[in-house]
C-alpha cells in the first residue's frame, strides 16, 4: 500500500509539533522543563472537580453519559455568556459554541474560513498550534504587524496574486504564546480598521486572558468592536476562550464567541466533526466554573506571578550579554532573543544532552522559517529552586 | 460583515443534519421517537462509570486533569489492541489512535485522504454522519455496490473525469446505519479486491459491531485483509470503533485501528485538530472497559434483541401492504421502504403533527438525493408498549 498516493495534498503540510513531541521527554524525571504551555497540576482545583463529577452522577447520570447537542451544554453556554459580559462583551448563549478545547476552535475556524490558496494574516512569531490547525486548509500566510503602515490594498493584492483572498487576521492578544507580549489598545483598534478595509474576519485567541499579574486589563478586540458597532451581531471578531489555563486542560473544553451567523455555521462543522463536546465534562466544568472560577484564578495569579518574577530575576543574574527577553504582564511565557548566530534548535539538542534543561526553540513559531535565534521559556510548571537551577544551567550553556 | 464572502467554499456543503436537529424535538415529552441512533440511557453502566471517575480522582487527579499525548492514553490503547485481537485483528497499541468519538475518526479520515475533487465510494444509502464529515473535504461520491460487476477501471475513469482519484471506499459493515443490513463475507472480500485494483484505502465503520443478537459473526474486513497479507502493516483497511453504543456516548471516545504509517499521519491531524482526546474520560473509560465490557454488552444484547423482535412483530401487525422492511441481526435500526409515491420527509412532518411519532426520513442517507420513499426506525430507546403504540400509529398514517 502506497499511502503517500492516497493522502490528501494537505498531508505534506502536517508535521510533528516540537512542543507535543517534547511532552514525551518530560516523563524523564531529571529533565528541568521550561517547555510546553502546561499549567502546574498541583494547582488544579482537583477537589472541586472531584465533587462536581460526584454531583453529576448523583443528579443525572443518564444525561451525563448520553449524546447531547452540538452547540454545547446549555447551562455552560449561559455561564459563558455571563462571563463574556464581564469582559465587556454583552452576548447570549446563542453567541457561544463549546469546543473540544480552544485548539479545536482554531481548527474549525480554519475549516470555516480557508479555501486552499487563501491568505491568513498571522504574527511573526505566532502560536505554533494555530499554524498547525490552519495548515490543514492549505493557506498562504502573510505577516500581520500592526506597527507597520502597510496598506490594506497591499495585503489584498499580495493575497490575490497568490490565488485567494485575505480571510482573517489571527492573534493571541494577552501575554501571547510564544512571546508573552500583550497588544495595546491602539494596536487592537488598528487591526479592526484593517479588518474593515479588507472585509476579513478577526480571530482573537484569548487563551491566557484570565492570567494577568499586573498592569491594567485591555478590552478584548471583540469588546472594542462591539463598542464601535453597538451589537455583537454586527461584529467580525471571533473570540476563542479556554478553560485549559484557568481551570484544567484535561477535560478539553473551550469556546468561541461571536455573531450568530458565524456561530451557527460553526455548529454545522462541529456536528460533522465530532457531534458534540463530551457531555459529562461540560456538566462538571459548568459546576466548577460556577463555584470556584474567580477565587481559583485569583490564586493562580498569585502563584504564577511569583514564578514569573523569579524567572525574570534569574535571567538577570545568569544570562550573558547579547541575550534579551520579554517582561510579560501575565500568562506563562518569557521569550528570549539570542545573538543572531545561535540556533535555538541546536541549543536545545545541546541543552538536553549536557544540561538536561528543556525549552522550545523559537523558529517553529515563525510561518516564514525565520526567528531561529529565539526560544520560549515557560515559568508555569517549575518551583522557584528549579527555575533558579534551570536558568543557571541555561546561562552556562549560552556563555560557552 | 458579509460572512458568505469569507466562508470557505466547503461551507456551501455543510448543512444541518436532520438527525441532530431532531434530537432537539425529543425533549418534548409526548413524542414517541424512533429517530436517532441513541442508546437507552437506562442501560448505561452508570455505577461503573461513577466508580471509575471516583477511582481516577483517588489515584491521580493531576494526570487526569492535565494535557496528555495526542495518540491516546497508553493503557486504553493497550486494552483496545487486545480487544482488536479478539476480533481477529492482531495489532499493538501503535496501531491505535484514540479519537473524540468515532465521528471524529471519520472527519480525520476525510481530512487525511480527500483533496477537493477526489472521489469517495459510499453505499446508497450510507451513514449520514459520514457524508457530513466527508463533505467538508469537497469530494465527489460514487456508488459502492459490491453486488454489481462494475469494473475498477470504470470507477477510476469516472473519478479521473471529475478531476481526482478514488481515495477510499467507506462502509458500515454490521447492522449498518441506516439499513440494519450486514455485509456478508463474500462482499467484504470483493471490496478488498476492488481496493487492490484501485489502490485505495478502505474505511470500515464498525460502530455497531458488538451488538449482534443472532446469526454468526463475520470477520471484520481488516481481519480478512490481515489473513490475506500476514500483517496489519501491509493492510489498507482502517477500522473505526466506538464505545458509544457499547458503553456510553457522552464521554466521546472512539478509535481507529490500522497500519502505523496511516495512524502516525492521523496523530498529526489529531495534534493539530484538538491536541488530544480528554484525558480524564480516557482514564475512566479504560477502567470501565476492563471491568464490565463483556458482561455489560451481553446484557445490552439481550435487551435490544427483545426490542428488535418486538418492533418486527409490530411491523408485521400494523404495516399496510406495499411497505417492506429489513430484518437486522443486530444494531439499532430497521429500514422501511414505502410505496414509491410516498415521501419520507413529508410523512415525518405529518407524523409529528397528527401521530406524535418521530423517525428519520431516508433521503438524507443517499448521496445522490434518491431514496425519498424510505425511512429509518430505531428500536433502541423505546420500551415494548411504546414500540407497539408508535408502530400502530405509523401504520394508521401509512394506511391513510
């Protein structure tokens, strides 16, 4: 059987994610890992989840174990609509689709919007998993950089020359994966203006939104757009949220919030894609969100802020000259820029061998293959002593 | 915002599934429903699931709530490999990918194999959800009918004339959704021969495999192919299994079993599509499968067999002349063929209004829009008295 002959053309663009492959390494106990956007399992509200599953079984096991509607569990959609309102996004449950994690939201948004040859605007760098999800729909990428003055006409012409149309701009807005950077309000407004000029959608990835440690919260792009237009139904922004960083990733529950016209079309993709998100997990998540969300997230913020501070201080102590890094106001990541001649992937191979420290080389986050002299460190999983020791070892390696 | 202008071309092929829309109607308490392929929630092993979630929390809540590998939870993959061996399919855990229900396996198989313009061979009729999943990848359909003598060359030429290649044949093999029919051994062997001639994959949908009530089990197509070739690694058949009909659908756990070359490529789709199937549900399902699978399925068979017998007897009593139906050896469905002038969709509208009986009109199961004078009845959900009353009312309507 010659499988290559029957695979679809998209198969050539589906490559193993370095992050996911690294996850397998983390099982080795002597590795200090700053890889992966992984929450600390010691911080999960395990007791609340345990109680929630027990309550679901006590109350309605038949419903929890049964098929359910593609849109999502109605009480959870209602809770999320109320949650979105607290972020400046007034909406109803009909504006919410529950997905199997926000990674699935990205996959379905690619599926909804991209025909082969269309163009997606993304940051250089951007979230690796978004590129992975979109690649299946064979787009071209163009660089989204709200700092430059490149005209909408130039974007449109570039996309047309490649045989398609600019369909959307994708961005992680708060404490972005991988850079830890936050888009300021002016940059968010500029994206909305460019979206109007290009008549494209805006995909706002807010996976880390709840994890702000200092500085003032900036309204989501969708909130800014509603403020301009008066109603979510008039908006082109599709907001992707996730419980993976705030409560727990193992249940695979995320959501998309946007105009009903787009959500209804995504419900059809969901129906055809996996029928619906797991019923029992939605029922348990609904209980946990209602009882502990705010308090739990406040606790996470305190712990992760300390780890961030600790990592930034260790970087100051141990990094040689020529290495620079971001100072994130939240999230899980610090982004290092190394001298131009240092290759992050080579450094990882060396680091695993001689220092037993893991991180993610930055090149994979660039759709154009640039950025080889960068790397991503996560401070979410390690305690302070481990952060000190890992950064010390990394500094030794970089100084050599 | 003109959404139609930014939707991908595939959006025009994504339509609401009548079955899923019907699920919403079932909330009305006075409806007698023979719609949906829904297991009876009263038969779920709820206690075993309750104990399994409790044990998972007692043992390792951190792992259960955390991210996990895209391939699936290793102990569950190992259990499934052993389970497949009992069906005549010797394999290892590396031949198994866990999916978010077997619907997702169908979606990912379409994604793996279909470029726009390729051809998929399907039955007339076939599982509506498979057509929905494949439609997203914009194939043409050609009719798979192992009873006819149409040559492989004719299939290949027809596909080439449409701008693509025959990529796979899809079939539900045992007590198929929607017809309840089972492919005999000779038909399975003929599909393998045609697959060799066309150098295509074979997708074997075995969702109902465990629910055989009488007659002798026929080996899965993948087992027949392994018997021919000596090893699963040489095989072109990809077997899709599901716990939804045997244990419970609400956890969304299914699997694909096949050659490692194809499974490894599907793991990349899974990684990009939703990272992985929910960790906690895989851990709970692993426990339940190990403790109750065989006994539980034996109990289901007894109950569903009685309901099937009861529905067949009621059809004998109440159906007017000119209506015929299948006699399934297992599964959940009986397939009715009405006189040619009766339209199943019109009949449903009338039935809901005057008789309060729901079923699925058959036309949606035909890729070419034929089959309007058919309908699907499920006997899985109703007790005997309800079956009697529902079939009596349907007979009245058809006699009128």
